């Protein structure tokens, strides 16, 4: 019997395409059959089968299957598999190239109702999705499945991930049945010298899908460097020492109870929270962060549907942010609330309210902030910061127009900046637009000392006008610095970045100095060209005056 050139067009069953084209060419006599070509095509799937089949005994076969499959990414995914043995006991051995570069082998008994089978896959390197980072490439992948449809299939897998701090061993095992995956264990372990304990993370649980998808599990982490699996992320200042939690997913909703221990710059801390939610929202309740430097408790709700939104209320009790950022060491009590959502520009639109009291650098401290806004439009309706006797107050607006009034009084500036002594007070007014800002600054100081420089009186006046033109004057009375004393020093700056004048006038009981420099920046701020247009030294007791004979050129380049 010879079957020549059988071609079947598109076949659809219950609205589902079974194939786009099926062709067959075969021949044989008696129990011996030779399949010259059996080709199956559907969408991007193109498979071809050829070989010999004997229709006697256990039906011996010797068949080659090859074809192209649609890769999740990339341009190619091809398979070549040799099938041998018999229909009763079928063995296969082959390879996969392109998307999955791997060797395949296995065995199956198709006529046994229990369908016993074993499958093995080995690959030198595999990345499931091109959107995954390079640190999640599976190196030396070895995956096996063995069992039966009746008893389930045992899964066992090993691979290595190229973490940024060294290879991470991955292990997988479980039992796959028709209704779910039980005894699931997914583990990660960093490679460390034998003398050092290895960081690990383990997820144990089960998945069920007989009626609806359900999942339950426990997660355990011990000093695992999770950041090494995120490219470009350095070790954070706060390290995760331990994490224990229970996770569950039922009927489209999930919940988790998590407890963690972290190590910060100033010592350990513990975190606890409960997570509940679904694909639309996430609620963090019973949130608690406690350490030897106080605690933070509260609740937060995150809306996961576009646009992303949040609503958080936090309560601080003797809380020290210096645990996380040493420069912010403090002792704070009070409330922080924030609500908002992300906009289409990728920036937040939010409201923030902070009302904190406590101490910073052993000084009584209070902070009150009320702000709201979104992309290109922010309003600061209240700002009040008090540290000891020092005060900063103000309000402002940033949008199509600018407005702001800020006031500060620093009778004890050393409590804020240890190298600064004396007393300072001042005001800042802001107006105009972001493209054409206007402003005025006034600062007055008494008995001001900064490092080795000190002045009995200090006055600063600055005004930013249209065209980004600045007029500023700094006057210091009874100034001493570097072992020298001056009765008065006056520094003036007038003009724009392109054209400005800087003048210095210094007076000593035995001498006077006057300098005037003019110039401007070019090529942005990378080069400055100008000249010393005036230079004058007066010695009254000697009745002498030294003057610059002619302007001297000056230049600076970055």
C-alpha cells in the first residue's frame, strides 16, 4: 500500500484550530510501515515526523521528530527527537536549540493506564524570559520528572544563578499530580568558603488547581544576599538577617504574615506585618518596626490597579531614623500620614502631613509639614522646624508661578551645625515663574564664628531680578580670619552669569584694599573670561596709594 501526497486543509473543532495544514506520505505492506513524511502545521508550530513502524507484537518504532516551535523571545526554537523502542515502551532522546539549548531524554509507556514516564532536561544555560535580569540565568540546569499519572510525578531540579556576589545554587523538588503540586521545596543557597555560613532562602508549600487555583507556603530566609540577584544594586545599609513567613492564595485573594530581623548601622531591628489583598489592592496591617532606638507602627493600603495609589498612617514612638541613615540620628514621636497616586507622567500626586516631636542631637525638636501636589504643581502650606531655640517657618508654591515666604531664627546655630556659632536670622521671599524666578534674601548675624573665621556683625542682602540678574552684598564688621583682623569687609556681586562684576572692599586700621573683577561664563558654566579692572591699596599712615596701572586679563576653564 502506498499513500501519496495526502493534504488536509485547516481543521477547527469547537471554535479551536486543531491544525492549519496536515500532510502525509507513507507506504508499507503487511506489518511493516514506512512514514516518509507526516507534517503538522498550526500558526508558528511546524513539526515533521518520519520513520518506521511495525504493527505486530508491541509495535516497534524507529521515528525521528523535528520541527520549529514559537519561542517566547528570540528568532528560533527547534527540536530534533529520536523515538525508539515500541508503542508499549517508548524511549526518546534528542536536543533543543535556539530559545532552549538543551538535551532531552526520557521514557514513557503510552498503553499503561497509569502512564508511567520519566523525562530529563539538561541545559548549559537558559533564560526563560528576555525581560529577566542576567542574574537569573539558569546555568548548568538539570531537571528531571519521574512517576506516573496515577501516582504523580516527582520533580527534581538543580541549577546555578550568577549572583553579583558569586554563584547561587538553586534547588527544586515536589510531586506533580493531576490536581496540584505538593511537597514543593524551592531553595537558594549562596556559594561561600567552608569556613563561612552560607546564606539561604527556602520556600516550602503546595499548589492546588482541581477546582480553583490555591497556594500555601512558608518562606524562610537566613542571611541570604537577595540584592545580589538584582543587577546594579549594591549591598544596602540595612541588611536582612532573617525572614519567616506564611503565604496563602485562595479564591483570588492572598494573605501573609511576615516577621523579619534586620541589621542597621546602629544595630538590629525587628519588623512584623500582615499582608492581605487581591489583584486590585494590598493592605499592610499591624505594621511594626522595633529596635533599641524606638518603634514605628501603622497601617498602609496600596491600590494596585492603574493608577497605583496608597494611603498610609504611621505612628512613631521614640523612633531613631539614624538606625537607617546615621546622619539622621534623632528621637522622634508623632504621626506621619500620606495619601496619593501615580500619574500618567510617572510622578506622584500626593498629600503629606507630618507632626513630630522629640530630640535631635540632644536638643528638643519638632517638625510639622503639610504639603500636597502633583506633577508641576506643589503647595507647601505649612513648614515648621524647631531644634532647640532655632526655628524655621514658611510656606510656598511651585507651579506655573512661584510664591514663598520663609523665615528663620538661629540663636544657637551650633546645635544644627557644630562648626557655626553666634546668632543668625533672616527671611527669604520667592516669586516669578520656574523659568524666570525672582527672590530676595536677607540675613543678619551677631558674633558669628565659622571655623577660624569670626565677625562681630554680618549682613547679607541678595536680590534675584528679571533675566536671572543677581545683586548681592555681604558685609562683615570686625572680621578676623587666618590671624588677620579687618575693621570691615564688603563683597558685592552684580549682574548675570554672562556678564557680572565682583567687588571687594576691605578696611584695616593701617591699610585699605579695593578690587573689582568683571567677566562672564561661556559655554554654559565650563569657562569664565574676565579681567581685574581695578586694584587699589591704601596705606594712610605712610600716605601711599598703590593702583593697578591697567586691566589684567583672567580666565578659568573646567
